[in-house]
């Protein structure tokens, strides 16, 4: 399904219990809603009405504003506008990676909307080592490190991710990877709230993270947890950034347990 959201034609799906309390699932940068959450829809949707969008410039959602709009502040504004379009006044949210990061902005700017939040593999700042590792990579280098080298070196390189992103044409995969790499060359202010404002987030939050996250070391979710006034922290051992994929059953158990205890659905 598509919704006209400000300047966007935003793709989203609805799953689960039609009359259940809303739970909005937010994917990470370079991914899509279905790619991230497909394996979890049955479990998370057993008691919730799921809304699963493709974020701006990802998957089947376009991006008329171009690369300048590919940041977590704008992603949060887009998600708020989608909820308004769908008549969702209050919901729980579960975000993975960039989906978790945009939720910090959403919970600050629209506390009336965010009833509770599960933040998976997220951060509120990018450490300098991660910036150094990523800022000089090219799109092709990143694609090959994630998806493997080309089968035919003489042919144009097309990674598996080309099938995920189609709203912006055949080169959409290049656009989204380039926009992802741009994050590591700009200041935190482009994407994250001032850390001192995190104490103003009123929603209950579960911070869920792997102890071997290569992007965001475990000290960052610990500090995020310490800054949030109503938070729970779970660091999974021997777990990397791709937590929702590598630890699917544990992720679902933890998320559903938290939502059962800390999500007061709208009446």
C-alpha cells in the first residue's frame, strides 16, 4: 500500500491483528521493511496491528527531496506524518539500527505518539573509530564487502540489494548506499538529538544491543540507557549488529515481554 506523506509516496504494509494495538516496525538504513521484519511478522502480529513502512529513499518509497533529506530527523518527521495519515494517535514502536535512531527524535518531538519503544542496535552518536572505518569507502567497496565480489568482473556490478530498492530506478541501490556512507562524514547534529535532551524522553524504552556490534560498541547503549529516564537494558553476548537476524527468537521474546509489560495501548 502507498500513502501520500508530505512530499513522499511512502510504501507500507499492514499485518497482524487488525483490531490489536498498533506497533510500528522501522527498518535500518539500506534495508526495507519487509526485508528486516518478514521473519517476525507472525509473532509480533499475534497481538498487535503491525505497520511496516519503507523509509524515505528505501525500497518502494521515493525521495523527491534528494540526499539532503536522508537523515534521522527527517525520517522521524516522515514516520509521524505516516501515523497521522493512518489515524494512529498513539503506538508502540520497534526500530532496528536507523529505525532505532530515528525513534529518539520521534519520542522527543512527539511524546504523545510514542507509547513505548524498543531500540535495537541503535546509537545516539557515531564513534570516531566507526567514522574512520566508513568515511573513505566507495559505494562499490561497501557493496562488495557486504554482498560479495561480482560474478563477472567484466560486467557492471549489481549486488543482491539492487532487488530491494526500486522506487528510484535501476541505480537506486547506489543512491541508498551513497546516502548511508554520507552519515559518517557529517556531524551528529544532522541525525541525532543533543545528548542532554535524551533525559526528556518520557516513553518507556527497551535498549537491546549485541556486545560485538562492529558499528556501535556496547558502551554506547549502556550510556544511552543511563541517559533515558525510563529504560531497560539488555546486552546480548556473542551478538553482532544484525541482532534481529542472528538472534530472532531471543529478539522476539525480549521485545514481546517488554511490550506486554510496558505498552499501555490506546483505548
